[in-house]
């Protein structure tokens, strides 16, 4: 009997995690620059956090959650997304009372029981950020800028689609107008859209069914129904993006079909992905904190998939910094092997990445291995070198060789320029 990872999940091996770590590092650099702090919440929550936080109506809550009853009889759910847990933690720790703005980010695994396909997994990873406490369009624009900056640094081209979904003062009028429009085409809509026309008509505009899209082509548009406040907020957000040179497409069909979403809704899509082309999306959710039992608090956020981002980078042929060892220490005889082991420990203590032989292979085989691993330097110390406490250091890139005293080795490898070791993306 052999075992395999569960359908829709993936092992990330060292050859994969090198790219992941690089991407995570870039995300953290951008987060530091914008002064967002990392939040880590548990992988599972009370089911109610999601049922109430995401909404019973959604596909996620309706059919995709990994929900189970634990031995104590509690209904728990593996997190399918992070906004609801972040807001749960925000309320639980009274974070809104300590400061008027909380800027939080996360990176971690999410779980949804979706049908696996290219770009869609059952355990996948998201990074995201939430700006909680202010309604200023500066927050909306900043969230979008951060996402764009991460994609820019990773060489990912994207299309940004943006819309405003109004707020509880203006959306009911739009909803009524849309429902009236949908009544005329109702019988020809897909069964899913027929159902949504009653429960959540804005989601009908989201339908991927070509016939639905045709039928709703002339549907009323939310932008014609926005209150003055929502319109001003939308235009102010767009003006900030214009000022920063961020291109966008206003897409009046882009809706986030939940009641707590307000004003800004946006999505980043990539032409380098197949049918699952959404890189990430977000929006303002001024109603969520109170919905989860906290004080009325405005907030805006973004969430994106890491697998899809890496798929695009892979397709673009992005070159990740190499993971080669800097130094390979060759053991030549028993004495030299013992020395190599000690020297390796000492160099590693100084922060130099060192590889050595574990299999008592011949010098020739070790040289071959050093080459295969792409080590920049090979260090050899045989009997004669032991006598003089001096090693032979071969620069594999330059093809040169020089003698370096044992005690100067650490200093030597730290001093020699590192830049040519890694391939940079221009
Ligand atoms: P959502 O929370 O559904 O808006 O998803 C945000 C982003 O997470 C999407 O744009 C995708 O990039 C990613 N994502 C969502 N679901 C999956 C999944 N099942 N597998 C891989 N990535 C996903």
C-alpha cells in the first residue's frame, strides 16, 4: 500500500519552495514599505465565523467548505479565506480601540472543496491585506497600489478591473431596477441565474454562462445609481490611481455579491492564465465588522492566490535567484574529511552556505558533485595543506585557484563579491 497526497493538494519540494520563498520575500518587502503588520490566525475557526462573515448565499459557504464536528461536538471549518478570521481577531482583541487604523497582511494556506483543475486546488495559498478603520479613498487606492507593486516586482502583467457597488443607501434602488430587468429575461436564464435573480440579483451579472451574459448585456448599470457619496468616493479612488499611473478598466458588471460589500470592488486578471484567470480581488467591506458583532468600522482589503501568481511567473520564464551552495568542501582522506566537517560548521556559523560530501566519495566524484550543484567555490585541503594550514580555493566561475589560510577562509568567502552568483531579472 502506498499513499499519495489528497486530490487537489500538492507537495512543495525544495525545488519549488525556492520560488515560493522568493515571492514571499517580495510580498513582505512591499508590506514593510507600506507598514502593514503580519497577522496569523488559526487554520480553523468556528463555522459561524465563515457562515456569517462570507454569507450563506455564497458558493464558498454553500458548497465548498471543509466543515467537521470535533469530538466536543463543535462545528469547525478549515478557513476558506482570511478576511472573516482577520475581522474576528480584530474584534476579539479590540484592535480598533487601540489605534484608528489597523493595516494587516497575511500569507497562508486556505481550504476549499472545489473541483480541482488547472489553477484550482483544494489546499491553496493566499496572500492578502486588510486596511481596517478608515473610509478614505486613499486606503482603497493604497490597497490596489500594493497589489500592483507586488505584481510589478515579480514581472507579472495584469489587467485591473474596478467598479463601485454602492452602499445600503443606493444599492436597494439599483437592486430593484435590476430585478425588474431580469424578470423579462428570467425564463431564458440558466437555472443558477434564475435562482440568483431572486436571492442575489447582482450575482447574475457575474455569471460565466455566455447566454446569461448575452441576455443581461443591456441590464441597468450600478454606476448610474450611485449616491453622491459613493460616486465621489469612486472618482476620488480612480483619481488616485490615475495620479500613480495605474491603468484600470471600469467594469460595471464587476460585482461582489455580498451585502456587506460597499463602494470599491476590483479584480486583477491575467491573460497568462487559462479559464481561471483571476489573480486576486478585493474591495471595501464597511459592513463586515458590525456583521460579525463588532462596532461599525470601515475596511478595505485584497486577497490573491500564490499558485496562480507562480504559474504566471513560470510561464514568463522568470529566473529565480539560484539556490546553489557558495562553497563545496572536498574531503580527500580521513584527516581532511574531519577538517572539512569542522570547517563547514565554522563557515556556516559565519553565514556562508556550504555543501560537503557525506558518502566518502572520490575527489573526482566530489568535484563532479560540486559542479552539478553549481557551487561557486571548491575548497581542497590534502596532506600538504594540513601541514601549512592553507587550503586551495578554486573559483569555479573564473577558473582560477589560490591558497587561502584556514583562518582567513570565512572572511574570504564573505568578502568575495556575491552579485555574480545570482542571475537577476532585469
Ligand atoms: P476569492 O477569495 O475567491 O476572491 O479568491 C481570491 C484569489 O485566490 C483568486 O483570485 C485566486 O487567485 C485564488 N484562489 C481562490 N480559490 C482558489 C483555488 N481553489 N485554488 C487556487 N487558487 C484559488
